[in-house]
């Protein structure tokens, strides 16, 4: 009986090892398929980006060179072509960022969050010189993170604030930090259109937008990308808002 018991145990161990081996092979196959799909996505995205850039460039030339000799309707059509190309390029960029955010950061370094955000906000003002804005960026904010992913994170959060304060006479955006229970919390606050608090969790899902108003363009993946980046760095992200009273996006990240 003791021999039979050992044989059964041995047989059970062999079956378990075989099942583990099959599972390992399946995981490896899925990893290969995932990498192939990611490579295809990058290739397709870049192949689409180039002709869209040409369409955008040519339409801008037409608008600039021939606007005086064309009828208003023709100018509107050219503007629509130009805007459509810009929106398609932005969608491609957002989808590529979403794909990048799916991978944990391979290398981390001290990132000057204050300097990074100040630079991004200066870019916004430079590209929209007619907009009035007041920016407040707290000094001395540094995180230990991937520099590339941190820029994508802050670009998405700040673009969100910039977009939804567009209708304000003056856009007010603040980037700061505070400490609660020994935890450093970073935040991006604005005085834009805001949203219902019960939607605070939904907005971090891919392809969900804060507003259905067509005046506020967007792909619906920016906040989903931001959430993935924060989570890959071991942090968390959440939001507080009320309609008409702006929004605040909070997140935690490892310090230096």
C-alpha cells in the first residue's frame, strides 16, 4: 500500500508538472502575440501619422495663401479638413501614449515636476496667445519616475485643465502638492466647467469623456493613460469636482 501511495503521489506530481509546462507555453505564446500586436499598432500608427501631417500642412498653406480669393464656404471646408487632420493626429498620439502606459517603467530618475509643468503651460500660452491665463506652479516638486511617462502624465492632466477652462475670461490652473498623513499628494486644479462627482471614477476609463459638448474636442483616452502611468509607479489618482466649479485631480507618486 505504501508503494501504491508513492506511485500515486509521483503520478500526481508528473501531471501537475505537465500542466504547469502547458500553462507556461501558453503564457509565452500570448506574450509573443502581444508583442506582435504592439509592433503592428506602432507601425500602423506611424504610417497613418505621416499622410495626416501632409494633409494638415497642405490645408494650412491653402488657408494662408488663398483665403482672400476664396468664398467663405470654401474657407470653412478647408478649415474643416485642417481640423479633422489635427484631431486624427491627436487621436493617434493619444493611442500611442495609452499603449506606452501599459508597460511598467523600466528606469526611474528624479523628475523636476515643477519645471516640467511650468514648461508645458508656457507651451500652451505660446500656441494660444489670445487666451488670458493665470498659472500657479508650486516650486520644489520632484518625483522618482520615468521622465517620458511623467511628461505624458502631466501633459494629459494639464491639457485637460486647459481645455475645460477655454470658455473662461481668464483660465486659472494650479499645480501643487500637499501632505496628508505623511503622504505627499500632487494635484492639478482648474476653474473650468467641472463635472458631477458621481462620474469621478468613470472618467478614468478609456474612451470616456468629461463632456459631450463638441466644443471640447478629445479622444477620451488621456485620463485613462494618466491612471495607468500613476498605477505603474505604485501611486493612485482620483478627482474631485462640481459642475461649474472646476475640478481637482490628485495623484501620488514615489518621491526621490
